[in-house]
C-alpha cells in the first residue's frame, strides 16, 4: 500500500502574479492562513513566496511591503513532482532540498502543494492503514 503525492496534495493554495505587492499578498496570506503563495506567470508556476522571504528580504532589510513586488522577493527555482510519486520519495526530496513545500504537477498543470505539515498529518493515518492491513494478513481467521 503506497501513498502517492496525488493522494495528499492540497489544492487550496494562493496564486498571485509577480507584480502583486508584498503587502497585498501578506494580507491575503493572513486572511487564508497560508504561509506561502505561488507566483503564476503565463499560466504556469513561476515562483514561490514564503514567510521566510518576507522576514529575510523585507523586514530584515528595512523595506516596506507596500513598495515591494513579489517578483523581487520570490524564489524561482521551484521543486516539483508528479502526482504518481510515492510519499516516501516526496519526503526524501524535501529533506534533501531543505524545503517545506513542493509543487505537485500533472503533465504541465499545477494541481496543488504538499507541505511538511501535510506529510506529518497524513503519516499517522498512513501508518494506521498499513498496520491494520498487516494485522489482517497475520490473522488466522
């Protein structure tokens, strides 16, 4: 029993354009209780902005979020996986890259995001399902 990226992907994420102001994005992120936003350009994922980007590239540099656009603070080198990749491989890739969010694609279309929080919350459920299946297989009845 393998749990795949497509099984745990979160399709509720914020997507914004590169020219959106950091202040506008922060307000939306606060409202939706998200710690990141995906930047979309020409209909495709182009970058990601996280709470760390705000801290290190705006606050720590004394800039105003009202005058900074997301394209100035986003990370462009997105890490993506296909929906048929196992959760173990997704977790390993996230650990190797030192990231907490990974984009899940189906062909060239963004279907959602997996966060480290998503993996942790689904891990207990997955372990319980596997344990139950093992117990059924070992039962003499």
